[in-house]
C-alpha cells in the first residue's frame, strides 16, 4: 500500500492498532507509525504530531514511572512525559529526522528523551523525598546573588585568582564537580597523595577566593569585615 | 566593628565552621561575637554562590550526553565530550544510568496517577504560569483586528490571545512579544482542553500562531521554546 495516499487520521488509526499489537506481543507492522512520525517531525504536520503525542504518551508515561530517579523529582509523570515529547519534537524535526531509518531507532531516541528530561531537571534541582516543596525551592533562585553573573565569567575570575593550574584543578573538583577530598584524589591520580593533602590545599584556595572583593560583590556582600 | 573576643577566628577556623568541623570553642565564639559571625556569614555566602553557580556549569547537557551515547554527535562534539568524561564522575554516572535505562525491559502498566498530579502536567518549579493582565488600549489591537485580546505576561514575554469567528468557525490567534523574539521562533504551542492535547502549533518568525477550529472552553496553552523555557497560559472559558 502506498502510505503517501493515506490521510493523517488513517495513519494514526493504523499506527494505534499496530502499537496495541506490539504491546500484546503480537506481530506488528511499523510502517504506518514511521510514516506518521515522518509527517509530524520531518514534514512539520502538527495534526500528525498531535496524533503521535496521543499514541505514544502512554508508553512515555510507563518509561517515566520506570526511571530509577523519577521519584526523586517530586514532579508528576505527566510533566516529564510532556517534556520528553517536546524535546523529542525539537530534536528530530526537519532534516534531523533523516538520521533515523527505522521505528525502533526513533523510539529508542524517544526513550532517551525521557531520561534526559528527568536528568536535566535533577541537575537544576536537588532531589526531594516528598511532593511537598518549600517556598525557597519553589522560588528557584537563591536570594542575595547577582543573577546576571554567568558561570563562565565566575570561572574566569576563579582562574585569575588561582593562576596555578593545580589550584584550578582543585577548584574545579570542588566547585564544579562537588567532589569530596577522597574523590578528588581518585579522579586526578598522581596530583595529590591523600585526602589530607587535598584538604590543606583546599583551605588555602578557599581563603583566597573568599577574600576577593569581586566574588564578595557577586555574592551580594558589599565589603569584607575588618579582621 | 571589631572582634569582641580577641583574637578573632583564623581563616582555618572559619573554614572548619563552614564544614561543620569546628571545635566547641570556635562555635561558641561565633555565637558570642557579631564580628566573627559576620565573617562566617560572608564566607558562607561567597562559597554558596560559587557552589551553586559553578556546579556542572560546563558539563554537556543531558540531551548532548544522550546524543553522544546514540552516536548522533559530530566529531568535534565527540572529542569534547569524551575528554570531559575523563574527569567528570557526574556525567559518567548519567551515561551509566542511561545505558541501564535503555536496556531495561519494557515496563508493565503504569500506576494510577497520584491524586495531586495534574493531568496536563506542568511543573511548579520549572514552568512559568503567565499572569492575565488587564486588556491593552485599542491602539494595541492585534494585526489590525478589533481590540480586546487577552493579554498574558510571563518571564519577559507578552502573549496576546484573540478569538475570532470567520464563516461560523472560531479560531484562536496568538501573538508573542518579547525583547528576544528569535528565542521563541519555532516554539511548540500545545493546546490542552479537558485534560487532553487537542492540537499543536508552531510560533512563526513574527511570533504568531493559531488554532483553527477552536472550541470555546477553558484551555491551557503550553508554549515551549526550542531553548527549553516554557510558559503556561490558562485561558478561562
């Protein structure tokens, strides 16, 4: 059958049936779903995308619930399903769809989008154990900081204050990667002999950084108290 | 201001206090001396700022790591990400999680939605719910049509929503206005009604989008920019 001649509604109906067959473990035909996805993503057909959303949202929700870190977020599964389908749309729209030749490959990417939606969320928010979120967390930003400072600008300042490359490596380990001294020894073999050595060096660089008036200003502090 | 209980705390003692490893005498000093307590507070503020602003600032995004794992990144990105993975335990852990997740067998049926979870699915922390503002003056009429659109404002973006009836068909026209409209070009607009996605549209290069036909009922619009920002419009019935 020439799939080009089928309407979006017909394709969606057929794709929905094939997807149900797949879920039951029966033999299924992937062509209709592939064509529907092609029209939605490569072809930019929003009616096709809406059908894709309806057909695959249940599967995406199952993936969300099965993700080992979903329950750390405190968010609804529907939120991540929506995020995943949205990022899936942006990632594969237009010519990018041509990188995918078969339905299993596309669905694997959709599953990856579930993972990335959850992980990107967790990167920005510390994990919560309950659904209740404090006002401070809901506000999102930590008060008192100059929100305009970009991380790259801040890192440049750190490197200016710590010209020694080894000190920069240590600052990176502590501030960028949030590593403990024992982890820093492991992550950078040969640079520090022991966690104690890391702690001593760390005291020194923290002292340098804390005294910097520029960092103090960026942190919302006007001046350093006299000693 | 001077230390009330000289000598003042050393920098090492300040660090120890911040790390929760200070001796009792140091802890007591901070309680009794406003000057040293202010030094501790200042040091905490600087370090907190650094930890929060710098945490994983130059890590590839989760999406980039996913693309890398699937072999979808270019040569230059491959090299950059591979080099990054040499020293980033966080990204290595994320990749390991991804591998395990992708290779896990198909899960069974999903549990029933939790009672408080909205079927539409927006985040209290991440999504910006737009505020419905008073209607603008007639001079701000949208694209030459009659005045009276709904005006929503959120995160520096203004969205005008207008319903029109043409040949007995109601349609919804939306128009975004923002300092950086290019960030919203190509944004995906989802129209949700009765807890279901009804239709989707894309913001054009002029910031416009439309839904035709549009059934007049309470609706949620989710406008997601390619860069990740999303705003929610709650349109009353």
